[in-house]
């Protein structure tokens, strides 16, 4: 996520060509937030998974399987999942596919990130501290969950 000039830890993400922070998000199969970790963008995704799992495992000891995309197919991610007692399933593209193809299970996280980016405060990281950024995402997810509880038949969330 792009950051402002407000300060705090930032890094260069060479793949996305932007200076900012990365958000590691763990969601359940319905897309509801389980945990989030925000850090400088120059830290690799596979390295951030271990820190996220350290936060999640004490809270959700029933967690057994993690679905992730191919960037997490690294030794650091595999080791972090092994130490946490979690099975890591890498979601891959179908062989021979060309262009955009919806990958199974991956759309759940992407959909959740899309929901979060509807909030102006989350479209760009305006916060100085990563902890405040994590809290803002948690607040947005809490509002989404409360709306689902209050209006189970309405699918679209009103604008914040």
C-alpha cells in the first residue's frame, strides 16, 4: 500500500514499484478478518507470514490449513507453517491458462482487500505507525462484520 510522507517505516516494493508498506491479511473462508500484520514493503511476503502466524496461532488454535498464493512457496513460509503446526497449501494457476483466471481460494482474500479499500482511510496508508494502520483495518473489518450480523439479507454495505 502506498504511504504518505508522514513518516514511520516504509520500504521499496520492487515488484509493485512503490514505496510503502505491505499488509498481510488472514481471513476465514467467508472473507472475515482473522488477523493483520503491517510492515515495510521491503520485507518479503514469505518472511512476513511467520510473524502473522505467531500472532494468529494463540488466538485461533483450531487453525490447521492456510491457503496462499505462489509467492509464499519459499523456505521461510514453509518453515513458519511447520513450526506453527499448520499445513500450507499453495494455490497455483491452472497450467496453460492465458490472461486473467480466477484462482480457487485466492479470490477470498482479494475480495476482502477490495472491501477494505472502500474506506478512504485505507486506500492509502496515512498513518505514521504500522500498529495504527493495523487498527484501522481492524475497525473497517469490525464494521463489515457488524453490518452482516445486523442485516443478514442485505449483501451490499453502505458507504462509510
